[in-house]
């Protein structure tokens, strides 16, 4: 149900963007430009794109509120499921041993022909 409503919400959002982009720019923004009567003219009130924008914007807001409410109601439990967890036991493997370290400066390394710097 939630996924279906989310897809419908995305379609409404895309339609709202498309309707807004199809509208003619009259300059001034928010109906302040164009004819002296602005948005209150008979043509402005009956314009299909204006009504479609209003309806889609209202649906978008209502769907947003509805999806937020539905997401909080259908939220899963906040407990951690430990049924599949495997118990951790310390490993019984022997500890790795480091190889013996040879001192490169000692004369017992077999390279006694190189004089040491002092």
C-alpha cells in the first residue's frame, strides 16, 4: 500500500512540474504583471492550467501529509532481531609466532667484509 501511494505521489509531482512549466510567463511573478486586473479576471480564474496547478498542488500536499502519517503508523518494531545471530566464542587457534629477527649490523650475519661506519 505504501509503495503504491509513493508511486502515485511521484506521478503527481511530475505532473505538477509539467503543468507549471507549461504556463505562460507573464512577468512580475505571483500574478503581479500582465493585465491590470491580474489573476482576478474571468480569463485568469477559468484558465485550465491555473486550476490544474491548484488541484495538483493540493493533492501533492495532502499526499505528503498522508504518506508521513502512514510511515509512522506502519513503521516496523524498533527491537533488534537476534534469532539469526551466531554466538561468538573465542577462537582456539594458536597464536602466530613472529620469525626470528636478524640484526643487519651484527658481524655474525656473515657479511664481515663490509666495514662498519663509526
